[in-house]
C-alpha cells in the first residue's frame, strides 16, 4: 500500500480539506455508490419469486439466500472497521466493489441453489468492505453536519434499494436469470467512482489526522456508554427484523393475501422502499435539529400503531400504511449511527462496522427464521407476529442525555 502522501493530485475535483466545511462532492460520491451498491443488492430479493419457481425452492431456502448474503455482509464489518481505524486502507472501497462484481457475474450464470448461495456470499463480501469505509468518508467530509452527511450517504442506499426491484422487474423477470449480467455495469461505475474517492482520502489523510486530535468526548462513564450502545443495538434489532419482513416477504404477502401478480407486488415494494429513502434523508437533518434521542422516540416507537394495523388492512390501505411505516421507521438509522459514533469518538470505522454489521446480521438471521415460520404457518401470520417489534422502541427511555467535553 502506498503512503498516504504519495498522491497529491489524485482527483479531478480537488476540494481543500476543511474539518468545518461540508465537502459535498465527496459525500455525494459515496452516496451515489451506496445507491449502486444497494441497487445491486436489491436484485436478490426482487428475483426471489423467479428463483423460487425456477429452482423449486421452499421459503426456508429463500431465507437461506438472504442469510448467507447478510452474514457475509455483517460478520466482517466490525473487524474491517476496527483495523482501518488504526491502519487506513482507502483502496478497500473499490476492492470491495470488485467482490460485488464477481458475485453478480456468478449470479447471472450459475444453475444450482448451492452456487446461488456462493454468488450471494460474494455480493455480501463487497458490502462488508464498502459500508464501514464509506461511512467513515461521509463523516470525514461532513464539516460537522454529521446527521446530514450520514443521512445523505444512507439515502443513496435506500434509493438504490427502491430502484432495484423496478429494474429487476423490467430487466430480469422478462428475460430470466442471465439478464442479471446487465447490472455489472453499475458495479464497474462504482469501482471507478470509489477509486477517485480513495485518492481523495489519501491526499487529505494528514489533515484528517490533525483535525481528529480534537474529539468531543461524551461526559459518561464507561458503563453508561456500553449500556447506551446495547440500547441502540436493541433498536437496530427491532427496526431491521421488521424491515426484513417487508423487504424480503412483502411481495409474497401481497400475492398470498390479495392475489396480486408479481409485477403489481413489485410496484408496492418499490413504493415502500421509496418511502424508506425519503424518510432516511429527512431523518438526518431533523436529528441534527431536534436531537437524536427524540427522533428515535418518534421513529421506532411512533411507528408501532401503523405496524399493528397493517395485517388487517385491505389492499389500498396496505399500500398507504406501508408507505407511512417506511417514512417513519427509516428516519431512525442515521440517528442511531451518529449517536453511537459520538459515544465512541475516534472509532468511526469500528462503530460503523458494528452497527452496519448488526443491521445485516439481524436482517439475515431473521430472513431465514421468518422463512421457516412462513413454511410452517403462512406469510400473513408472519406479518402479524412482526407487527409487535416496534414496541421495543420503549427502551429509548434508557438512553442517556449526552453532554460533551473536549478530548
């Protein structure tokens, strides 16, 4: 790995690094690649009905595909974040997207369930390298607007997740599994953009290290910090298991309960995921303004009445309420990440890796578990069970009020 100062003229746009100024081209670049990354990831659940029919899969096997992807996308993230906090590896960003490219190529050509699992694992490995490093870059370029930068970064992913089902329905469903190869174009674009972002990181590393000496430390004991991180983990647990029930099984729910065709069910999924994107973007600046603890109250516990009502609605109100759920629930994630990063200053990669890892891990395990439950009961019963999860948001009351001192 070359030394950090070896590339003084690395990027075509070269904003001067200033820890007090938002560097929007960099935040925008990682958000854009987050869009591409999560668009590619969204191909998997979007083609589940096709794979289920083509390979005669059970719901449990569908859940296992998600489990393999989510675990490979989660297990490595904390370790990568911990290591790169001490030993920055800026070229890990484009390298991770290369894994995603390999997984896509495999997914387009394989012809067995076992190889689908392996292809899913490669896509997951790409995500495990991307998320902690890209989150660190977004915070570095935030100019102190941490909630906004994290939300803008995250909304790229949510937008990609919303576009993925539409593109899969338009490109893959009519043409079959080989058409997945068209999505490699997005991976190649992502590699190019991230290569330039990595060069910016190299060029500004010395200035970043200098500004990092002036961290704000939370005026909390070690025990209080650990307890707060555990509470935030519970919030991630409740949020992402419920989100998984919708993102992985919403189409099956609509098909089973309302006899909707696949294309129509995909449209409903798109509306939900689009609402998630809007809510994520709004949550960042709102959290900066009203405080992250209050936003968490509103976002997670406040969505409970809608989740409890959803399983009993007709088709029209199912669509409306799922959009409201997406808007409200999604506003929490940037607040969770920034709250956690501020509890442990100077460990941005580690904290980002842990919480993105928890997100993927909970999603993967719950996808397999919910698939098994659906096989033994039905999808409607699964949605009724999951509707109670946002009630766990009550633990937000135990989050501490954080005061800061200079490091």
